[in-house]
C-alpha cells in the first residue's frame, strides 16, 4: 500500500509521526504496532483502520513454544 501510493518508509514515518525504522520493522514483521500507530498510519495512507485488520486470525499471533514471556489474556 505504501509503495502503491508512492511513499518511502521515511515519508510514511513523517506523515504518521512514527520513526522510519519502526515502519521498516512493521513491514518486515519484526514488531507489532500499537493501536495509536495503526490509526496514524491509517490516516497517512487514507484508509480506515479496519482495512489493515482484514484477514487477521488468532493463530497469527501465537508465541513459539519456547517463548518465556508472559502473555496478556
């Protein structure tokens, strides 16, 4: 979507008030964005937030068996 709109990661970061390194991490699946950031990116890309949530399933967010972090329920 970002590329289709002709934006660089730096430009999207600026428009969404988010660091471009965070944009890279979101795009590469290394980080999960907050709801606040989702809203900012949605506004910058002129798409409703639900556009980015379509097709998500619980199992996409399951931690690996060896992950020792506590999960919120």
